[in-house]
C-alpha cells in the first residue's frame, strides 16, 4: 500500500520512511522557519524525505492556563509562510469539522488527533479535502479498531490514509507501545507512521502538564524501524525546556542527526534499499 504526497515523497511500499517533524506547537514564525530549515538540512544529508509539523492549536492541554498556539487563522498563515520559505510540505491537526476545508487549502497532510480518531464528522470532512489524512490511533483503541477509521475515510471518497501508532494507555499516567500494532495497522490497507515522541509521554504526569522520557525516543524508534515503518513522527525543538508544550519528550535539535542515522540504516536494511 502506497500513499503519494508528491513526486518526491511517497509513504509505503519499499520507499524510505518519511520524517514528520517540527515543534509541538507554533510559537514565533521565524523560530518555526529556522526549525524547519535545520531539520531539512539534516534530512537532506541523510536522504530522508521530510514534512514539517506544528500545531496551530493544542486543544487538549492538561491545564486551561497552558499555551495553546496562535489559533486557526494565524496558524494557517504561519504554516503557509513556512511552506513557501523552506519549500517543504506541512501538516497540522484539526479538531472540529468546520476547520477541514480551510486547512486543506494550506496543509499537505491533515492530522487527526488520537483523542478524536473516532469522530465521524471530523473524519468525513477531512476526507472531503482530498488531502492525505493521517489519523493517530487512540490511546484507548486496539490496532484492529482502526479498520473502522479507514472505512469511514474510504467511504467518504478518500483512500489517501496514514495510520499512526503513538502508544496505548497503560494504567495511570503511562503509555506502552506494542510494536505488533504497526504490522496489524498496515494490514488494514494504509501506510503506518510511528510517533516516537508522544509514545514516551507521561500524560498529565506533571500535574498541570504532560511529562515524558525523551531518552527512550531513540530506542523505540529503532525498534519501530526494525518492524517496518513508512513514516516517523518526532517533535523537535532547539531548547525543549523552553517549549510551551511537550518539552519533556521532544528531541533536542542538536541530537536529531545522531538519532536519525541508525534509524535510517535499519530502514534501508529492512527494506533492502541499496
């Protein structure tokens, strides 16, 4: 199963994995542009296709006082500017059906948050845009349950689907990753993405914010590449401690290249890419 983004980037088949990366949430436009440029420099050196990701609104923050982002209209303007300036495809998540059409005018991939993966109206409107729809598997779902998600999108006229594994709820304030889910979800007829940074979250672990264990990101990513992935999702920041969202589980920009090198090597080995 392949999902084609453009002439240079195809998810699935025997193609190299695509990196979906950027800060968790949009902050300053120039900082976001610099982030995208630095990641692109690294991925160009390593031969990894790249899509920039950042949220215009973090609608499910732990605390009502947490920073959510620039908002829908301003956020889309910023993403369009990043796309133009850096020359990379962009993705962000939508939260309500009414956002889909306008988001589809800017985004190359529309992301559906894990908590909203079963929201039929949201999926239908996202599908209508004709853009690739990347649905994150809910922390509360078994991988086989995502079959209904794929069916909703297909019956709404869109076969351009990605499914993302981001860990499953395991007791309180903890997530675990069952690598078998990558195999199971690919068998549903869609390329699979592994979300390395959200998989190491400790949801609500800091009381009014989410904690995380970024030191486990390289290990889980290499394991996922060994199973076989079509995309790798990572949130990256030059100073994670200063990020207003998801700082504890984000990859430091200075570490990104060293993190990606062995993952790319494993990917090439598994797919027998010369």
